[in-house]
C-alpha cells in the first residue's frame, strides 16, 4: 500500500508539486486516465460495501445470540412480547393467539435484528462530516477494546478448563490457506485511506514507519486473538467468535459491547462510499435519500450472508487483492517507466511484478475456493 505513496511522489516529481492527488482515484486517473479512476472507485465502493455487510452480519448474529440466551428466562416476557401476547376474538367458539409465526417474525433469527439495526444506522448516516463522526469512532474503539480484552480473557479461562492446548491440531488441509489469506488481506486492507492519511499528517515522511509499527502491532493482536480462540474451542470455533461464549450475563455484555462498537463505527466505515456517490449523483451535497438507500441495500445483502468467514475471504481474495497488491504495483511500474530522468533499478521492477503475480495467484485461488463454498 505504500506503493501508492511512492507513486504519488514520483508523479509530483515529474509533473510538479501542484499536481492534485488527494485520493487513490486521483492517482489512478493520472496513471491510467478516467478508466483507471472508475475502476478504483468501483472497487473501493465494493470494498466499503463488503465492510458494511460484515459489520451488519456480525451485529445481527450477536444480538440474535443474546436473544437466544434470554429466551426462557424472566426477561423474555419483556423483550419478546409477541410470544406472550394473547389476542381474544370470536373464532369457532374459541380464542386465537398471535404468535411470532403469524406476524412473520422470528425473534431468534439474525435477519430480524438486521432490520432493527437499519433505522439506527440510517440516523447515524445522516451525520454529514467525518469530524462530527469522530467522537462516535472514539467511543466505538474504547468499547471494542474492552470487549475484545474480555473475550481474550474468556478464551484463556476456556483453555484452562480444557486442561491446556488439547484443542490445537496441526493444519493438514492446505487448500484452506488461500481462504485464510483472503481473510487476512481483508483485515489489513486500507488502500482507500493511505493518500488522504498522508495528506493529513504534519510530517508525511514518517507515514511509512508509523504504518509499519501499526501493522506489526495489529498483526500481533490478530495472531494472539486467533491462536487463543483456536486453542480454546478448536474445530468447534464459530465463524462469529462471540457465538462460542457460554450463556450468561458476562457473555451477553461482551456481545452487546462489540455490537455497540460496530454500530457506532459503521457510518465512518461507509463515509468514503457516501462521499463518492454524492459526488457523482448529488453534486457533492449531502443526500439522506442516497445514504439511506445504500444502508438499505447493505442490510438486505447482509440478510442473505450465512457463511461469514467465506464472505470475508471472498472480499479479501478478490477486491482487496486488486486494491492492495495488483493495482498499486501496476501504477508504480507505469510511473517509473515515465520517469525517464531517473532510471529505476531492475530489482524494483522485479519486486513489483512479483507482487502482481502473487496477488493474481492467491487472489484467483482464494476467490474460487470462497465462491465455491457458497454453493
């Protein structure tokens, strides 16, 4: 992803510092013209949409799990009134009862909670600027950190109860590695924010070192989280890990906290897509109708997603590989070829081509395997 920054600097060195490159789309425009910008804008929109779907899916499944834990307790009569309400009417000399099946709702279905989440997200999406969304993002990060810490403690306690690392088995199915690679690429994919992030820094030259530290720390946390989860639950681990938590008030609080953090972070994640659509269809003005339509489509698609990790792998192997490996390397190669004043080492060209080949092979294999799992 740092290839975007290097390509931007090479272009400005060739065409002057006044060259406007404020986004990934601008970079592609100066390298490949309008088709390049359209391709990246489309891929970034799909990537943002995939992130939104994953957020909604995680939230709805976690809330449905909370509902399942509450069912049968004294709280259920307050939370699920339709299961307790009796409607009296004259029908064949007896009584008729309105149940959840009659009104077409299942209070234990994640799809039901998707549509409860929908109006909340539309309300948050109406907030016009990233600056106003920043407090929500800060709250979401704090809540998410606390919930993930509690989840890791729960994993450690589960490992202790299982008397060690008995659930860990060696990986023998190598076919699953590309799918895991896709999920990893999706988790680290941040192509759309690299150039705006550099532009917002007081010392842009430090971006590379800061991103390196951030990626290492994130990688350590992700790896620890994955190892603890697998050590605790083994092959029984759920695609949404909060579903492995035992029933109880502590588990419900963790699920609720993570869901709250995703709820608050959702509009910030979708903001690049909102701005892109409004730039093309609303003359850069805020359009609540367009934003609500986008959220509606994302919620509708989320109700159809059942294989959570396969969906993440599909998004990572296809869209994220293109945005993170193939296109940055292709742009870098083109920009270097145009910079005739300072010839570039053949080793750098070779490294870029290796990235492209790597992205194509793993991306194609991971996309195929993930796609087949949906059928």
